C-alpha cells in the first residue's frame, strides 16, 4: 500500500513537502511517480524518480520548483514543492512502476499500477 501525506492549504509562494510511504511491499526496486489531478481535469504527470534515485524527470509546469527524492531505507519517496502557485491546487498521488529496474521519463500513467489514495494540496492566491 502507498500512502501519501503532507498536503494542506498554503498561500501562493509557499512550500509543502509530500511523502509517499510504502507498507507491506518494498518499493526500492521501482521507479516512483508523482501525479496530480485538479477538479474537472485529467490526472497529469508531475515528477518521477528512478529506483536508484539517480534519474529524475519533471513536467515543464513544475520544473525548477519541485524536487523529487527518495529514501529506500525508509521505503519512502518525497516531493518538495516550492514557489507554489494556485494552479498547483490538486490531489497529488504517488504510484509505483509496473516493472522493477525500469525508468521511463515519459510520465505515462499506463506504466504505473500501484497507486496511493492521494493527498489534497490547495494553494490560495
């Protein structure tokens, strides 16, 4: 099970740090992605990190503001979000790649099959 936490209400320009903790399963061999879904919109890719942590990918909309990292010893992946904007308001989900030892930077939702329940991030203007 993947469990996201760290969401909340923040003013524009503020920061939040999201966590994605795995229980009952090790995610150390899997790439992890962060996705978000705003009301009335499709779920979209935000960031991804390889199983080793050596490779990362970001959507253009968050590049330079968000940083993804992981601690395999703690079975946890993080998303540091800085300079938040109202358009970052969404439910944020983490997910694990279907296959071990793979990193596909395309951000395609179809390559992920192990999803958390999401955490709400609201950025006020």
